[in-house]
C-alpha cells in the first residue's frame, strides 16, 4: 500500500521490483486488498501486451492515512 499510495497506480512489474514478493504472493495480497475495496485491479493492454495495473481507491487512501496516524502515535509514546 505504501508504494501504491505514492504513485496512485502502477503495473504488477513495478510492485514485483519494489517488494521482491513472488508472483503468487503479490497476486494474493492484491486480491485481498481488492476484496476490501482498498485497490482496483485493472487489466489493460499496452500495445499488444496485456498488463495488470493496480490503482488505489479513496477508501484505500483513507485507510492508509489512518494507519500512518496510528503508527505515528505508537512511536511517539
């Protein structure tokens, strides 16, 4: 979520490079985030090549903002 929060949308190759997760783990995490409404998974074509693009939703952005505030409060105590 932190990578997606800063770029708003990116393809799976970007997240694979940033996280070093396996394709299976990346797909699993993305599906769970989509299930709760934090991201949208879009299948697109770039030229003739298919690509999967993840996009943060307003709900996802709000949830991440709450998470950041919580973490900041934990470390300030």
